[in-house]
């Protein structure tokens, strides 16, 4: 198998210039305000890798801070972020304050018809004033009979487990860390395939170093690691195969004063495949930028250069420009134009759906290039704990991939069960949140996208959301009781699949400071829809569980 190590050569040369990842944005944040802490930002469609091994060292938008409440209640359909699949939403309470608890344990089991189960244990070790170790283990899964005639006698099964550990040591002006993870997924394809014992094995280890002196002119951070993705009994391949991914992410920035900053970001991935029919592929991303920050404007001007090696070699360019204009302390106008290349490797495929196939003998996929992702919006703190965010934009995607499984068995399978083509979209959205004392928390978001592609390539858009909205409400009538009610709706750009229509509810009661019981129900209308094309979601289902924290 052909080896490609050019990205690592380029990376080492760049690292000599960098010494680490640019924390310019993190270190030049504007003055703290209620608006900066709590405004809900765009819930953007972004199929980039979100697993635990690809950590975004330098988030572009500051995440909202936790509220003063002791716990929050997770409503995500992905119980832990290393894997991307659709199961019953996790509902167990999880501590959010570092001094609230050192350990939490969540356990839940569902109705026997659907076989839902979930569990998680997390422990934070304070080894010293400068050393911390966090250990996490979790499992999740389901096993149910889809209510469809063509799938009679087949049970949809998906179970996953993961172990993670993170260690960090704080020096006077820097922090050194190491983290590792190991996980597995066990599931089955639709019954037309010859085998139903599919499995994925994922793992990785990373080393990180970053500066912690926010007053220093030079800021840096660097992360280097290796990831592994192995597949067994996959559709369309005669043998199991795997990917080993070498990763380097970092940057360096310098600020002569509190207003101006220049920097360079680096992002390197080298994907090496065990399958002889696949050519190794690499990607080196370089982003030089200038940042200007005052009370009146926050501006970043940069450009991304992506150097592709191995299969699909070449060079691509994209803008990296962002601007924010605070108004009267309670409002912010913002515009941005970004982009970049997405490496189409096993990790990205699995972030879209776990049901992708393995046929890739002669038709390897090109990398996806986001030529432009333009956005303009308005954020507002309206007072009385009411916030909103309005935005609109346009996105150009070249060689985007769309999940399109072969479900009839009478045609040759597509490469990895994906089609590829352009996918442009006009997007508008709205998000809002309201909190009344410590009694009610309400949030609502809505995203609409008008997608377009080339003639005959409509299947690329079969898994792209067209209208996506979610309402969620948390009610705390007394301090130990939490009641949750929510609804999610999602339609798709092309195809005739039913829209997602999930009405969910749950109750949690904390009997003691260390012990809670909870119950969760989802798809209360028993609607038929699919999160993954051709794979039915569960009908009405329930889960009951308990949580401990100490």
C-alpha cells in the first residue's frame, strides 16, 4: 500500500515556526457581559468530526457559561460525543460545577420491547493543586423490532461503549496534558445483507501543551496524537479494514498590545488505510490571521490554505474573516466568511452515520471543500433573562457526501454507501432562550435551509436537513424536582422519507443530595421516521434510571 508522509514533513516544518496552536481568540475575548455569556448561537449544520479525538483547541465562538444551578439535564440524542448515533436521549442529571461533586454515576434501562439501556460513571481525581485526572466510562444502546412489513423478523440493534481518561498538569505559565480513549460499536445492517455482526473499534491518544498566562504577548498551544478506526463485517468489502490517523493541531500568536494580534493556525491529518485498494490521504491546513479588538469592534481577517497530499492531492483556499460590532452593551451585529477542506476518512463517515458500507475498491471519495460559509446575524440580550439570535447566510460545498445505502441488493454498492456532488444552501435561523428565576427554562431554535445540487445528484441531499426546529422546557416547581417537555421536528431536502417528529418528556427527582430517580419517554406520538436513511427510529419508548453523585 502506498505510503504518504508529506503532510508530516510539512507539519514538522510548520511546527518549527509555530511551537503550538493559536490561542489568540481565546486570549483576546471581549470584556465579559451577560450577552457574551448567554446568547444562543447558530445551531449550524456541520458534519465535521466531533469525536473525542478531534478536540477543537480554539473555538471560534465562546460557549454560554453554566447557570448557577447545581445540575443541568442533557437532552442530546447522542449520550456521549465520541460516537454519532441516534438512541433515546440521555436524561440523567450531570454536575456542572467543578466543586459540586467528584463523581457521578448514571444508570438507566428501558422497556423490554426496545431494549434501551444507558450507563455512565465519571470520577475527577484532584491529585494536587497542579494535577488533575478525569476518568469516564459509558455504554448505551438499543435492540428493537421496527414496525415495518419489509423488515418483519429483523431487530435493529446498536450498542456502544467507551472509556476515556484525561490528565493535566499545570505549570506556572503552561499546561501539559495527555488523554486517551477506547470505544466500540456493535450493530447490524438491514436484513438483506449477508452478515449482521458489524462492529467498529475506535481509539486514540493525544498529547497537549498550551500557554496559560493570559497577560503574555506570545500565546501557543499544540496537540499531537494518533487515532485508530477499525471495521469488521462491513457491507461491500471482502475483508475487514482500518484507518490509522496521525494528527497535529496547533498555532502561535503574538500581541504587542491589547488591541492587535497576529497568528498562524495549523491543522494536520494523515489518514493511512489498511485496505490495498485505498490510497493514503493527507491534509495540511494553514491559517494566517490578524485580529483587532476594541470595545467597538472585534475583527479577525485571515485566509485558510489547505494542502492535500496522496489521493486527491492539490491546494485549496478559503476565507477566514469574522467581525462583531457590539451595540449599547446588549446587542451585537456579526458577519463572517469561512471555509476549508474536510478530510473524507472513516472518522468523518462515522460522524454522519454508523451504517456506512465498506466498498471502495476503485472509486475512492474526494475530500469535501467548503468554498464559502457566509453568515450575518444579530444577537440581543433583551433583559429579564431573555436572549435571541437571528442569522442568515449562504454556503458553497464542493464534493459534499450524502448517505445513500443500497437497500435493494440488486445494484452494485456505492463507495462507502455515499454519493458525492456539490451541495449549496441558503440558510436562515432563529434561536431564543428565556429563564424565569430558578423555576422555568425555555429554549427554542429553528433552522431552514434551501439546498441545491447538480442534475441527477439529488440523493446527495437525502440526509440534509431542510427545516429543523426544537422546543425544550425545563420546569423546577420545587428545588429537588425537574420536569422536562420538548419537541423536535426535522424535514429533509430531498427524498420521500418522513420528517422526524419527536415529542419527549421526563421527570427527575433528587431524593437526597447524592441520589436521584428519573424517567424519560420519547416519540410519544409513536411517529414513524428515520434519523439514518432506511433505518427506522424507535416508536414510543421509555427509560427509567437512577443517578448517584458524591
